[in-house]
C-alpha cells in the first residue's frame, strides 16, 4: 500500500502526509527514496486502511 508514496520520487518537495488534521512533512527540494523511508517511519504507528494522493507531492491517510 505504501507503493503510492514511491510514485513521487523525483518530484519537487516537500513530501506531505496528512492524518486527522496533523501534517507530517519531509523537507526536501527533490523527493528521494530516503525521504520516502523517513516518512514511512513517521507514519508506521498510525492505523489507516488506505492512502489517497491529494496533490503531486501530498497524501492523506484514511481509515
């Protein structure tokens, strides 16, 4: 399910993931694999059923 995050590698940053009004960001000029890995670490404790892409570099976690 986290493969959708991989789709933004190479795009301009920052990488943004929202969940219940909280914003999780990875500051970067260009999104790289290492930014995806860091974001996965930030959101791994959050229960969600799917991820929806909201813009070219942002996502929302849905229950």
